């Protein structure tokens, strides 16, 4: 930051910052910036382009001089033209004469576009983020812009970047707030409309006849559907009309569907089953919420052409359940309605709740990992220092040197992991360290060589030569976790088969297949959950596969597991090679 001079007079930078901080909105801030820069640098024209939210383009937001105000709103892609070039390179530019400057061939001032051939431009950057670009043209004095002008412009823009960034962010926040307010007003209007519509529904029959998006079934005392809407047919099938509700394949969490439904109707009690399961024959089970509302209201005796028959196109009416319609076109009897059943498919809600719970568990794990990582920093640093001292004590012992270097390499990787955990806990972006993918598989095997020898496991490895493409080093931890599990599952020996190929243009597929007993079917869907382990007796933590899944996902890939047809389990990593 520029400090204040000992006397009471302000420098141009201080005047600029003071004036800019007094502006409360972007429009006035940009206007002040343009006018101040024109006066300070003696320019006849000035403009400011502000970066679009996606960072791919800039939009002309303020301009002064020579009647160019109609250009407001002009858009330039990053890298396009002089302004786009300044945005791309993030460096200020001085052009003393565009007609003789070799940097701008093809952009000559043949039509007098700038008024003069000299101009200066500087990027507005705050905390490494491009806010916009400012341009000054048409020098009022009979000379071209020079390095002194460029230095002053760069310093003014540099010091004012924070204030301008705040104004830009505030304007965008106001824009988002206005958009949210409009959406809220629209939603409120929709709610009022729906409320008004519901208020016009005056009877039980009109409510049922309304085409609602949820399955609605009106049933009689014999628990047969009396009438129902299209959503009910979509959920329960075309045979709903001839099916007793007791025969619907519904399972309740604790009670019996065939017992609870008749009891509710008999006693006139409303019931709600928050997480029932509907199990159709030819499709997956669906989690549903069921509300049963019994009623003893009798049907009125409508004439043909009344509201029930007018709505025949929107409902499926079971004619067999109605009394005979006489020649007088009147119903000679009436049925007593047993109740209404409303069903909601809540499978998506249940999945979202499970994902939320999973996110909360992972957040707790992140806090714990950050704490552990903080405690590990000092001992790791101490061990690394002692290894360095040991290397100096025995510099000629080749074997000892090799072993100590291997230890140091592993500890350095541990230190990077600890650092990454700490950075992750602070919500900072992790630095991408790249290593050849195939080499990481080989290194994971070397790290676990003692464990392999102890278990007597053979390794059959076949990696495509193209797997030398670089990938993020965190994948090494994923391979170590999977290989360690494979060795543990074969304590009496066996073969671990590792294959690596390239599928499509840029996807690496690496599979690890063991010769163990496979994964029990009742837990295969949970093996990637944090803290889930089948090795509790041997000290398993249940974090290895969970960490492997998360690290693979961060690399843009995925990991899958299944039981192999020939026995054992297969873990398959699919990793996009972005750096090929």
C-alpha cells in the first residue's frame, strides 16, 4: 500500500483511494475512476471494461470522451483485441504509436478509431482475480503517452483495485438479490393463485376430480378403488381398478399393511406412513409416503352430465362399483366412500437426506483429520532432520543411504499429505503434484513389498505403456489402500492381478483383482462408507476405501467394486488423463 507523506497534502494515489472509497455503488465508482484518471493523466478519453462473472469475457461498463457513450455494453472475449490481450496477459500496455508498433499488426489506426495513435491500458487485479481493464486514449498534450504515464496509471489501478472489486461484488450481489426477490415474488404469486384455486374446491368429489400430481385413490369400505387419478395408475399399474388395496405390494416399517388399512377404515382414524416401501414386480422398490383419511360421507345422487361425468376424461372411473343408472339417467342408490389414500414418492428426498448425513459425517472427519495433521507436523519434521543427520554420518554406506533416502521420500510424502489435510480444512485449493500413473502403481507395490512377502502373494501386473501420462500424486494413496486390502484378504497366499489400459481418448482404467473370498453381497454397497470395515478384529479403521473414493473423485474419476465371476473381488479405477 502507498503510505501517506509527512505533510497534510494527499498524493494522487491517496486522492484516488479517498474518492473511490466514498462511492457506494458501481456506476458512481466507475464514473469517478474514469474522470479522475482522465484528469490525472491528461487523457481525452477513457474506458473501463469489467470482467463477466464467468471470467471469459469483459463488458464495457464506463466510457468518457468523444461521444462514445453509446458503446456501453460492448463485450470483448478475453484474448480478443487490445483490451482482451491485456486481460489475458494481466500486464499493463503502453502504445506510443499504434501505426508503428509491431505488436499490433493488423490493428492499425487507419480510420482514426482512437483519435490519436497513442494509448495506455492496465488490468485491474485484486487478490489474483481479474476485475477488469482500464484504457486511456487521446492524450490532450501534444505528445504520446510514456512510461511515466503508464507507471502512474498502473499504481492508481493497483491501489484502487480493492475498492473497485468491492463495488463490483456489491453490484453483483444486488443483482442476485433482485433476481431472488423477483423469483420470490413470482413464487408468492403462484402460491396465492394455488391458494385461491384450492379455496374454490367446495366438496369431496371436486377435490378427487382435480388432477393433482400425486397419486390419489378414493376407496370404498371393501377397500376397492372407487376412483383414482392418472398418477395412481402410473405408480400402481393399469390393474389398479380390479385390485384390492390389501393386495398392493406395500411393506411398512413396523406394522402390517393388511392389518393397519382395515383397522383405519373401521375405526375412522387417519394414518400416515412416512417411509413405506412399494415393491412392484418388474421395477425397483420405491420409498413412498402414504396418508389414509377415512370418511363416511355418502356420494350424492348426480345426474348424467353432472361434475362427476364431466370430469370423466381426467379420472379412471370404475363403473362396476356404481349402482345401475336408470332410464331416467339418475343414480338409484349410493355407495359409502371408505376413505382417500394419497401417496407421495419420497425416494429422492430420502436420498438427499442420506447425502446430507454423509456430508455431515465427512465434515466431522475433515475436522478430525485437520487436528491429527496438525499434531503430526512436528514429529515428521523431527524424523526428517534425524534422517538428514544420519546421511551425513554414514555418507559412504550405499545400502544405508538407499534405505534412508527411501524413508525420507516416504516421510516427505506424508508431510505433503499432512499439509494437504491442513489446506483442505482451510478450504484452500490443493496444489496439483503430478506423477506418472503407471509409476505410482509400481511404487505402491514397492511400498507394500514386505506385506506381500509375509502373505506369500504373487502379483501379475500388466500395464499399458501409455500409462506414463501424469496424474495427481494423491492417487498413490488410493492404490496403496486397495493393494494393502488385497494382501490382507489373502493371508495364505494367492495372486493379485493388476491391469492398466487406456479406453477412449483420455481415460485410464486400472483394475486390481484378488483371489480372496469376495465381498459379501449384504455389505458391497457400504464398503466406501467412512468407518465401515470388515477388519475390526485386525484393527481396520474403515477409512481407506472412503479416502480412496474421495481422492479419486477429486481427480475427476471414479472407483467401483464388484465380485469377479472367477472368485475374488475387483476394484476398478477410471481416471481421466487431463494432462496427456
